C-alpha cells in the first residue's frame, strides 16, 4: 500500500498513448503529462503548486487532502 501524509495530495498516474498523464483526486482540473512516470510526477508537483497558488490568488478555498491511500490490485 502507498500512503501519503496528511499534508499531501494523492495523484493518479495513467499510461497514455506514448506518454503518462496524472491528476489529483482532491484538486479537480489539476492535471499534468510527461514522457516518463518520473517526469509526469515532477510536472504534477509543479501543477499542484501552481493550482493552489491560483486558488489563493483568486480568494478561493484550497481543498484539504482527503484521499489518503492507494493500492494496486492485480487480477489473474
């Protein structure tokens, strides 16, 4: 199981056609893409920071992280 701290946002990374895409479940509209998983994660970290900065600048509330864990479930 992968868990995040109470101050972190869980992201989902998905393989696409030739790249990877990510989104944060607790930050609707916050997305990123990258050629590798590592690049996608770096881009997503920047996207989250930019997204939160924009919310604050606009006087909007910053959603608290609510998603705390993820698991990979393999099927036979």
